[in-house]
């Protein structure tokens, strides 16, 4: 009789441990979510650092503004010569 009661108690505790609230499975899932959030936070911190550095560059001088104008807008300084190299595209008819 005592063995049957002990077996029922052990089974009940095991059920709660593996499937109930605060179970091992739930802890594993929460740890996974924490790891994902840490990675996302690290990525956002790095992005914020880069944006902060860019803002400081833009505030502190014209070098950053000139770099953006050259790369994104294709601007050149007075007296500079701009060369654009084009590749010959094969004709569809000649293939």
C-alpha cells in the first residue's frame, strides 16, 4: 500500500517536473528565447554604435558629407575628371 502511494507521488512529481508549469521543457524554451534576445540586443547595440559614429562624423566635419556625396550621389570636386567604364554587353542576336 505504501509503495503504491509512493509510486503515485513520484509519478505526480515527475509529471509536474516534465510537463507542468515551470517544467524543464519550459525552462529550455525560455533559455532559448533569452539567447535569441541577447543576440538581437548585441546586433542592435552594434548598429547603434555605427549610427552614433556616423552622426558624430556628420556633425564634426565635411569629410563624411563629402564621402556620402561622392559615393551615393556621384559628385566630383572641381578640377577632377570622372571616368565611367562600361562593359560591352553581348548581343542577344549574336548568341
